[in-house]
């Protein structure tokens, strides 16, 4: 670094850069002192409201910044939005407080506490649903804009989805109509638009799950070479692919594209693959959840019609199997022949006791 300095008449060393800074900002030795001074000055200033009251300028400035903050509500869960609002605006931490509610159909109950203020309680059949409901109720009170956004979505009939199970819109699918399965732009589009559900490695995991491929048959490995030049390898049974990559995250997604293209040679575009294994193709489990909830809330003494129907079907199936057997006889059927009746002996002291074996001879002695 160059030393821009001179020697004064008194023998002292003069730094030209520092002298220029002092001339530009008289009274300050560096820019940090200048910033601290103007911040303190701005904090001490007050605004006259005209009615004899004064308002702190610094607090008004912070409130204005908080009002002008923009939140991206799409593809975000209520918990994510609440954490972002608490950290970036309120600068506090939100905590979930578990509660116990007697005689309630829901299993879990949570309330959010922010600045020692407890917001309405959220309920659900799981901890995730209860926390999500509690975060949504807290946002309704803290952010009226979010409540208006939520009500608008409900009125329009669109489904509010969580970030973990978000669906792909038609516009998102159109982005991949002209993109081939092995094109490297797939991962770039997914990263730019935050479509994690359409990532190549996620689709590859869905393929493995639907085809019931054991984990022992899926192998992945990265061979490290020089900087930003590695080899990532994926093998499924007898299929094996290798791609060059900069890091593991990019490598496994590119390798997943090559593997899916090898497993599905008839599919040409990534949109066709999303229509086959994407999040929109997952079965709707709403009816199953409603049936489970109905079975849990039903009275224990009521008739289980579903169980009776299943039991009847199983019994009829067993009956048909027994009738179609080779011997033509049902297992466990008792057949009595009139020519081979069992011998019955009566006890001499009782006319009601019946034995299927002869009574012991009283003249017989056990001692010899």
C-alpha cells in the first residue's frame, strides 16, 4: 500500500489521506465517528405534530421501514412467513407453546407467544398441522394484509398449499415443455423459481419410491478431482451413469436427469416426466384422512359397518375356497355315521353323568 505522507516543519509526520478526510468532514477523525454522530442527531430529533405533542423521528423512520417491507406469500407456509416477519421486522423470537384442551376432537393444540403475548390456539391431528394453524391465526392478528390474501384465495376456490406439498401450476409446467430431459437448464429453472418439488433428484426419488426399489440397489458416489471438476455417479441395478460437476448438489441433480432419461427413453421433455412423477400426480389422501377421523370420533359402542362388511367378504372368500377343495369337504365339519356310534356307559350312582369310556371295576385293586 502506498504511503502518502509528508514531514511537517516541526518534524511530525502528516498523512495526506487522513488530512483530506478531516477537511471533508470537519470535527471527525474517521467516517465511523461521522455516522455515529448523525445517527445520534437523527435519533434526538423530534417532529412537532401541531397539537403540542412531539414524535420521535427515529421511531417514525423505523415504523415507516416496517410498513414498506414486502413479503413473498406464494409457496410459503404460515410458519415460514411468521418467522420472517418476527426476525426482520419485530426482531424478536416466536415460540410455540403446547396446550392441553379437554374434550376436543383434535389431538394437538399449540399457541404462539411473541413478546409475552399469547395469540389464539391452533388445533390439528398432528403437530405440524396444529403449529401451522396457530401461525395462521397469529398472522391474521398481526398482518391484516395476510388475512385479506387468505380470504381472497378461499373465495376464489384455489387451494392454499404448504411449501412442503406445493403443486405445480400450468405456467410452471409450460416452462419445461421445450426442455429435454437431459438439458442442464432444468436445474437452473428449478433453482431460479424455487420449484424444489420439480428438482431432478426429487423426481428420481419419487421414481424409486413408486417402483419399490430397495435402497440397497441405489448407489451414489462422488469422485473428487481438482477444484470445481468432480465426477458424480449414480447406479440403479444394472444401470449406471456418470456426470461431471462442480459440487455434490449440482452433480446429483444432473446425474438424476441422465438416469431418468436412461430409464425412460420414450420421454423427451421434462414436462412429460413431471406429468408422470410430479407432485400433481400424487394420489389424493383427503378421503382416507376423513375416514380415519370419522373412525376415531365415532362411539366405541356403535356398529362398525365397515368391519362387518370386510369380515363378510373374507368369510365368503374362505367358503368358496373350501368348496373348491379337492376332497370336497369343509375343514372341521363333524360327520356322524349310524353304523359307528360311540359307546356310552352310565355311572351306577348317577343316572345323569355320561362317560365315553367304561367305568372302573370296583373289584379291581390297584395294589398287586
